[in-house]
C-alpha cells in the first residue's frame, strides 16, 4: 500500500517561513475521502523542523501542528462548503502578526492532483506586484493576462495541475522550434523542427531509454530505433492501406542495402519478391518427436502416434499454395558467386507435386528433386530424385563408402568393346587363380561395417594385389578393397584354360586306348 506525502509552505510578510508536512497524508487503500476529512487532515499537518521550498521531506519533531495557536491556521484557514463533496477553501486571515501572509505553496503530486491544487507554484495574497528593486526581484500578477508577445529570459513553469487551453504553434519562418529536455548542457529528448537540417524530429539521447506506448498507429518515412515492442501484435508496413515496400536493416535512415551481405537486411516487396542479406540461423524448441511413421531412421527407439508432424513442428516451412496441379513445387535454390542473374541457379532442392496427386486435394504425393548446374544460366538440371513411394533414381554415378540394400540390387555394368582399348586375354589364368585363397574368417573391431566376431568367407585383397593389382584400391580409411566383379574374367579364362587341359588329356587317353 503506497503512502502519499503532502506539504504546505508558508511565506510570511516579514520574510519568516514555516513548513507543514506529512509523509502519509493519504494512501492507495483509501477508496474515497470526504471534504470534511480532508480539512481535518490539513489541520493536523505537523510543523516541519526546517523549510525547504520543494517536495523534499522534512523532519517534524516539534509536536506543533497547523491548527495550533500561532501556527498555519493563524494566517490561512482551511474549510469546505460541503462536508461530503465540497471544495477545499483556503482563506487569508490578513493578520498583522509577522506582517501577515505573503504566499503559500503546495507540494505532493498525488494529493495536489486529486484535490486540484497547483503544485509548486506560490499563491500570492495580492493580485499584483511589480518591483524594480534588486533586493526584491519576485513579481507576480494574479488573473488572466492578454499580450501580443511574451519573452521569457530564464524559465517558464506550470504546475502539474496546469492545463494548456489552446494549441502550441511553431512557424518555420521563425527558424528552429524545439521542445527539449536537458540535463546540464546535454539534450536528453528533442521534439520539433530543426531548421538547419530542415527536418521535423523526435530524437532521444543514445544513453536514454525512449518509450512510445499506447500508440495504435505510427506513420513515418523512416523509423530509426533500438527497440520496438507491442503489447499484442506489431504491424510494420509502408504506406498504410497502400501497398509499398518495407525495408528493415542495420544501417537505417534509408541506407539499407539488401545486396550487401556483410550487413543484415530484410526487404519486404509488395509484389512478394522479398529479399534478405546476411546469415540466417533459425532455432526452435519443438518437443514432439519426428514422426518417421515407417521407422526407417528410428526403429524401436521412440513411440509414434502414426499421424505425422504438423507444419508448426518444423523450424522452416516452404509452401506454394498456387494450386493443386501436378508439377507445382516448393523449393530452395543456391548460388555461390559475385554475379547474380535471376535465372542463374547453382543448385536447388524442390518438393514437386507428383502426377498422381494432380488436382486431388486429398493427396499430398510429392517427389524430392535434387538439382545441380554443370553449365551456365540454364544448366540447373535434376540429378537425384526421391519419389513419393520411396524409389530413388540418380542420373549419374553414385559414390559411397558403404551401400546397403534389404532387397534385390539390379545393376548393369558398362562393358561395351567399343569403349575399351588394348584388349588382351588374361595370361596364365590358372596360375594367377592359384595365388588366391578362398578363406573363412571373423571380422575384428578395426572396422565398423560388421559386428566384431561375425563369421564370413571370401578372399584377401593382399592376395589379389599380387596377381591383378588393378582390382585393388586403398579406401579412405587406409584399408584395401577389391572389385570382386572384375574377377569374373580371371575365372572365365581359368575355366577355359582348365577345359583345354582336360580336352588335351582326353585326347591323349583316347590315343592310348586306340593304340
């Protein structure tokens, strides 16, 4: 519960001064207070031990209060014209004591605002005073003043309860017109017209926090700020209801350049051709699992509900809502280089609506197409396609360190004679075949393809290297591999050579029998 302070300072005619103050005249728990209660609270204001002409608190140890004899009530009485809802009325008693009352001043913003008192403005008992004495420089006029022009040398002050009853108008023909909040010689906030730059400005010092709140609409050619917040929704647009481009960047003041990748920038185009400069990192905090319904990548490791993921589960969504026709696609393109042409694409990945889903709103069959460019402007062509049914097609060579298949592998090797030079029949095939051993073995832990201890059979690369070194190659892991399919030629020639030996022996046996 907040307490609200209140102070009345009295300046007497002989120059003596006295202050009446309490730190808890009222509090935030008071829903309503009658006029008579206000009068009683004022009459019980304690006298201060010192006099300070500001809202600053003062000690009150004397025990004297406003209504005591010789205290504030002697010079200025307080009353009301209605006990419940009346006005609070202060009346000058015009006493001779201390040459009477010169002025009185109220302090305490909350109390003054509630009761309608002018805070911090001395209230005079006389309507007019004008002195040319340097020892008595305080002059005042009570009531309305009408003048063609007013010039103020040092300062102008209005109480918090004061109200401006007309417009403040600056005419740029008279030059600069600014409202400024200053600390020392430093301007903290400036609002108005700068005739040097010919600009109307709202400018806050860099070290200050500038806050605009409760604004339904803010229209400006350029907004340069460190922070924009909204309590509900923040709309940033250009031209109000008119479709204009919006540029957001780190440079500001119209200097944002979406072609300069060294600085962050976003260009929102009213035709939809948006652009961004710089790097983009997207982070999410999605707790639901990836719904790999067929469990190809996460078999047995996680429970799936079988319904798949939603768009909102992904950190980035690319959606083309043009139509449900086949061949419509959503994708991303890549280009690395300094010359960017609108139709030059270095590579791309696209999800393409399959012909099976043509115009069918209930089907979502898509094929994932990977493209690369090996030419120029129009050289971006598809190289690998993953079809909606799981089939994978590649246009060229697929190289990998390990290829597994749970089904059949159907492949044709290029073997056309027209593609081969220096064709020779393998010499001494049986001898070379005899250098190879068919072995049984167990895999050890120096590899990660087979589980340690797995029994297997085959040949040894080191044996093949001795007779047909062209069939052996060192892999990236430093171990040797064999092109097993190329051993077919050796086996064929070995069988043929062996068959020749058999035929020769059969002929010799026949000659012996016919002897």
